[in-house]
């Protein structure tokens, strides 16, 4: 995520949308990024003029002080239109707000995006306002990672905010985890970052991760939407979906 130019933020004018914009303005350099703010409506319930009036209010409440942004209206299926928008604007990151109520709708859209997007997604709960990145947790299965950009993204965030990085693995089996060459690769990227390896033994992976995040007061949870090992294959995304349903902190989903 080093060369971010275009960040796509879907909005529906609710608090979750506002919080996604606020989070983006904290995490990234306001002067160098362009926010592509997109509203998708499946039906023409509101006229374009009414939507633009809603955006004017949204802009006054949320976008003051942000020098580079643009607003677009799309009509159609939310996931399809957001994919089209991300492609048209060459977006390098998507930031989505997660609502406290009806969160499954947002997660369903995010899940569809993960399958076809080649850029990361950050999901931010609407009630999360403690914008800091002092403690980052990165879930890793210790397979040899083939795609170096995944580790570069993690490293850049940790360096920017002087964060401590917790590289954790949930072991659901009694047998020990075979680390192979992955630890050497991790150490190469994390040499200048305060980091710690954590092994968690628990058959319930979702429960283990949720408990760990709370106990360690983690500020950002990083997960992979796809398998980046040598035998690359698409992940089912089931675990990410389950984590997003209950997360109380932002999640960065790397593709």
C-alpha cells in the first residue's frame, strides 16, 4: 500500500460511512491521496439532485480539510458497481464502514469484492473512534509466502506508526507447526520492526482470534483473503466473514 493514489470509499451517508472517511484521513497522508467516494443505489428511489444534496451535507460534516476527493453515483447491484468503480478509478485500496445494525449486508458486499479485487480492503466498525495503530496483529499460517507485497504492506504500516507487530498462528492440531523457511522470510521484512511471534492452541479459530485481539488490546487485525503460499488457491473466506461479523476493531484484508 505504499503507492496509494486512489482510495475507494462506498458511502450511504450513515455514521459508518463517515467513520470510514475519518479513518482514512488518519491513516494516510491527506495531501497525497485521492478519495473516490461512491454511492450506489439499486433503484432510483432518490433523484440525482436529492442524492447530491445528501452528499453536500455529508461533505460539510466529514470532508472538511481533505483537499483531494471526488464523488460518483452508480445505479445497480452494489458489489458489481463497486467493482466497476474500483476498476475505472484504478483504486489501490477500499475502505468500508461496518454498521452495528445489519452488518451482514456490508460484509456480504465486502466478501464479493474480495473474490475479484486485486487490492486490499479495510473494514471499519461504525463505533470505532480510537484511531491509533500501536498494536497490530497479523494472522499467519507459517507457510512459505510467495507474494512479497503482502509482507511489504504489513511492514509499511508498522513502520509508519512505530507499531508493535504480533505475528500469530492458531494451531488447531496437537502436532507442532512446521515453520520451514517462512520465519526467515518474515525476519527479513521485520528486521527493523518491534515484533513478536505468538502461537495459540485452540480448535476454535474464530474464538481464539477474537479473544486474542481483546486480551492484547489490538488496534488493527490483518488477515489474508487468499492463500499466498507456493500452492496458491483461493480461500473460502468463511473465517474472515465470521471475524468481520463480530469485530470491534478495524480489519485489513490483504488480497
